[in-house]
C-alpha cells in the first residue's frame, strides 16, 4: 500500500517523498482515512509506530480543504501533549509534512517565557501544540480562545494522566466546542483512559496495531541483579566490557543523573544530561548533540522517556527501574523503532522487585536474568512472574525455644552500678563511625566515588 492510495493530496505526497516516506505503517494505514473522513479516533499504538504522521497528515489535508481561515488568538487544530520535548517533536512533524501549505504552527509549553507565545497567537495559528498547563495560562490571559477549534488531539493521553493533568484536561474539555473531531492516541489504555475516552469521543474508530502494553518484539531485554550500592560500578563495567558507545541511560533522580554523568565524563565518554531542572533550551541542545553523534551517552530521568524520536538508537540502559510500569514500555521504546532491532538492559536491586513484577505483568513476559561475575547481589532479587507475583522462598523452620533455666541454675549477673548500657542513639552513632552512614550527595549509596572506568571512545 502507498500513501497515495490513502487519498492524500499531492503537496503532502511530495513532502513525504522528500522525507523518504515510502510505505505507510499499520497505524497510518488505519488512522489516515478515518481522520480524513472526520471520524473520532481512539488508537492504541506502540511507541515508534508512526502515530504522529497518522494524525498530522490527514489534519493538514483537512485544514487545506475545509473550514474558515484562522482568526486572531484562535487555533483550528489543538494538539495536547504531556511534555515540552514531545511538543517540539510534534511541531517539527507538522512543519515538515506541511511544507509549502501556507499554514501557521506554534508549540506552547512552560519553562520558557510566555510573551513570545502570546505574540505569535495574535495572528492566530492553524495548529497549536501545547502542554495543558501552559495552554490554560494562555487562555486565562485571553491569548487564545477555543471557540474555533475544529479538532482536538490527545497525544500520549496516558502519560498526561500519569503526570497529574486530569484537572487541566477537564478544564480544556469544558471550554471546547461540543461539535468537534477528537482523536485520542495512547500507548496504554488504563481504566482512567477508557473512562475519559467514553466522555469525550463520539462513535470512535478503534485502532490497535499491537498487543496492549506490548514492547517491540525486536528489542532484546534482560535484567542484571545487583545491590543498589554497586549499580554505578556495574554500569561502568558493562559499558566498558561490552564497548557500548551510544546509549540512552535512565536514572530515577536528578542527582543520580548528575552522578552517573560525572563518572562517564571522568572515564572519557562524551556525555550530556536531560532532567526536569534543566532549562528547556539546554535540554533541546543535549538531545540534538546526542542525535548527531556528538554525545555518546545521554543520561536522563523519565522526562525523556516519551516523545524523543531518535533514529538508530541501539541501546537503552535502565540504571533504576521506573516507579510506573508503563514508563518502562516508553523508556525502552526509544530503541527498536520502525522495525529495527535494539537492546534494553535493566540493573535491578532487591528493593525494586515490586516494580519488576509490575513491569513483567504489564508486558506479559518474564525478563531473563543474567548475573555479572564479580557483581553478584548479596541481597537477592526475589523471583517474579509474568502474572505480577513475587515468588517468595519457603520460610525456614523456627528453632525450638530454649527452656528457661530451672530454679537454682546460674542466672546472668545483674548489671553493675555505673555500667554503661548502650542506647539506640549511641548504636546509631557507632554505625555511622563505621562507615554505614551515607552522604546525601551520593544517590546510589556508594561508599566512595568510583574511579576511572572504561575505555576512552573515539
């Protein structure tokens, strides 16, 4: 099947040819005709399946063929996304697909000045891509009105709910025209997502192009059990031992990101970081450097888990498992895109057994475990199953109680007057003196910073 067979107009077909798009993906094959015909759509599409083109191409065609011209402080198509990164990515897709169509596009999100966004909205835009919070800020300042919105797109709707945008989404829904087209795209469909879809979609076309919550079949996944304090050393060991030179690395906290980035930099790797406290322009520069190959290792929190379109990414490393199981699917979805193969490695400690069980239940498979010699975990990671169960070992039988000494037997002598009985606070002080206390600057509970590891990459 070709894009021409889907009924797209010639300007779009020429742009797709210039972008080297030859054959539509399954989600594009199903979504494009439905959107072109004005139907509501509810699509479950795995990350990397081409869903952005699945809604952007037909919406561009409808903007050209139907409806009035754009008005001041209005938008004809509203696309809601969870993060700044995804907003920029979706905006770029509209710009590329709509090249030469004389349409106006804008991305609006927090973390940057609102004034330039307000200025661009004065003339109106055809497509506004926005995060929910910034969109409502613009609406409160009368910079954008919703009365001319013809189509609403919810991209990665599950992620928006995960990030706590339910209240903002409901406020937007209440302000939009009742007569509109609504498209909902999500990688996972929880009960909350289904309830929201039932309230805003009208007789939708249901699209599913992969098993629910599945990960890409060409991604090789495995788990390396390890004690938490040894994660940084194991990470550096695996990078050097396997000669990994291009990887997206996920860590739970900003401090963890900075700590690993410092280790990689000391070992001679070109490294950059993305996390929520980093200014948006710096985050975009880090991503561009990584995509161009200038940076070998990009260390990030879950802010980078979705919306990053990185071609030919061979490897994702989870130094920490995500708290929310669905985020695992989106993390490793950065590799194995568009039919390519990929690798996803997760370093798992005993404390993360519940997260591991939840992930395996979500993806409906038990991840193989491969211990690394020299890094065997003292605190064993419990066995888990694809049903989400933690398989506990049978308890050892209790030892029989020792009978109390008979009357007349020797008793433990009473503590002498003045003898110093150690109190709990004193025990804690002694434990800290012995080195069991941990500095707040080390997020992985490591006793001392690791030295140089790995080979300097060209």
